[in-house]
């Protein structure tokens, strides 16, 4: 016997949703706080651009690599337990990052922090899916998406304020009190064992998924590094082999980690691809933008972090309207509207972000991207959760989190790789065309092309050439980030094409989601 999905919200809904948003806030803040500190970290460790890229992407790497597997474990063994364990683990991870003495320790601490978020973050949306249904679920997801995204955007502001007065490590310590509060609230108010499965977990598939995603992200980051070609190719081959093995394992497993039958539904896979791109565009814009504001425009850390405010405000204002648009016009229309605004923001950055750019051009670009993510975030997450059985909510929430974190990791990695290659190529060309090129040693050229931060360190060492060094590095950075924004525009446009041609129109979407709701209720 079947029944249609009812409209409901749990008892103590406000307390539960507030706790889940607070947990998401801890994960989102930790995701974004590093960007503003990258120039300071670069100077402290004399880091290469690739090392800075890895610091920025490490948290997303840990989260994206683990989130599917840990979401499935939460479905089976208890989402509340995973929530509590994740918040508990985030405390030492943040502390280690805050006091790291070298790049390697900082990178590993950030990866550990990402794994702690992988424990906690997927369970937030899974619990919403299990406890809410109908329009209240859409509204709850809209609040979760908007406030989570806005808090992520506010992370740079907090970081910038801290860096005005404290060591760069302070940006990783700021979430400690929030994590402690979230831990207590989760223990007190989040219900346990709601609509969870008793099916065994595909542990082999989980391990393969971790290898696949980690190898893919690292391969992209090492691709532009001189002398690391063999490493990048090796990681790429591992990612290819692991991806194929994961697909085969999911086809043969009795209880697959990632149900390929469900994943083939257009409301699922198109929404997943769409979310990867749109959330990746936000993270990529913040990653490149923070370095641009400090390196090129000379903003202080607080001013650079505060430049994110238009994006945060736009997401908070737009997301509730996104939920209404999804109900009235469908997810396809709302996703495409979001993509349009994201492209507009990236075009503004590409064309008008130069060394003479005023704050208004910066604010306009971030506002457009924020509006785009505000429109696109709700339909992307709602379509995923509406396409799966409630007992597999961990798969949907894991994929929803994966679209954010894998999107952020891949876009940051791609844009970072393009920036790295563009910066090094431009500065090498400048050195080659200089009348004094014969006097520049290979060691000096390597330091100059290593990163903007490394060029700053070199300028301090040779103050008589400081003006020329900084000017050349600034121009090279602009060349690199122009290429990065152009690459981002192409990726977002490709995503819009996928949504336009493959996501169902409103009436078909409603029919499909109704069928899936009936399936869940059986």
C-alpha cells in the first residue's frame, strides 16, 4: 500500500533547525576563513602559489573526499552520532591549524578539519530531509542553504578583522567557540535514529570514492607545477582507475554507496552537476578575489574580507525568493536564472577588475555571484533530496554537500592552476624582455615566478629593486587572474547548457518528484 508524501515539520523545529544551521556554519566558516590569510601565510612560509592553492583547497579536499562515505555511515549507524563526532573532531583540527609551524602541518590539519566536516555536514541536510516534508522542507532547505552560504561568505570578514591585530593562525581558531556550542546543542536537541536504514554499508565503495576524489583534486593542483608532471599524471591515472572501479563497484554491490539507478534520474544528476558548478564558482571567485584585492589593489585584510558583504547580503535576500520560484516556476528556470547572475559577476571581474578598479566594481561582481548562488542553491539541493528515498537521505545530502565541496575544490584547483601557470608565464616573459635579463640568476627567477608572496619577500630583500619587482608581479598576477576568470565563465556556461537541455521542464519535474515521493512512502 502507498500513500502520498505529507506536509510536516518536527516538534521543536526551530531549535533543531537552528542547531543544524549552526553546525553548517562551523563547516562553512572553516571552509572560507583561509582565503583572506593566504598572502600572510605565503609570506610566513615563503610559499609557492601551488602551496597556497593547496592550503585553500585542503579543507574542501578532506570534506569532498569523505562526505559520500560518511553520509552513508550516518544513514546506517546514526546521523546524530556523526554530527556529534564531527563537531568534536573539529576542535583539535582547528587548533592544530592555528598553531601550525610549517606548510605540511597546516595542510594536514586543514584536511583533518575537512574530514570532521564530512562527519557532521552531510547529516545536517539528511536530518532536514528525514524530519521535514512538503513545502516546509523546501523552506527549511532554503534557510539552511542561504544562511550556510552567507556565513561562508562572512568568513573572510571575520578573518580580515582578526588579521588586522593577530597572527594568521587566529583565522583557524575563530570557530572553536561555535563548534563547542554546536556540539552541546546537537547533543541536547537533535533527535536520533529518524528514518535511518538497516542496510549494510558499502565500505569498499566508500574507500574507493575517497581515493578517487582525493587523487583527482591533487592531480589538478600539481598539473601546472614545473617538475611535477610525473606526479600529476600518476595522480590522474589513479583518479581514472578509482573512478572506473567505483562505477563498477556500485553496479555490483547489493547495497551501493551511490545508487546509480537514483543517480541516473535527471532531477538528481543534472542538479548535482549544476550545484558543483555554481558553488564552485562562488568558492573560486572568493579564492582568486581575495588575493586580487590584497595583492593588486592593496586592500587591508579587513577591507578585503569586508568586500564579500554584497555576496552574503545577496544570498540571504534572494534565497527565500528562490524557494518561491522553485515552487512556482520549477527548478530548471531557477537554476538557469542563478547561472545568468553568476556569469554576469564573473564578466564584471574579468573586464573591470584591474589595478584601477574601484570598490563599486568589486561589490557589483560579488553581488551578482551572490544573487546567482542564492537562486541556484535551493533548487540544486531540493532536487537531490526529492529524488531519493528518505532512508537514503545520506546519499542525497552527501551529494548535496559534495556538489558544494567538490565544486569548490575543483574550481579552486582549476582556477588556481590557471592562475599559477598564467602568473609564471607572464613574469617569465617580462624577465626575458628586460634589458637586464642577463643579470637575473635562475634562483632569482625561480623566486619571482614562485608566487606573488615570494616576489614580495624578494622585494624586501632587495629594496633598491622593490618597485620594479612588485610592479612586474602585480602585472603577472593580473594576467593570471584574467585567464582564471575566463576559464570560470566557460565552465559556468557549459553547466548552463547541461541544465537547459537535460533538466526536466516544470510539469515533468513535478510529475517525476511526485513519483519519487510515492516511492519513498512505500
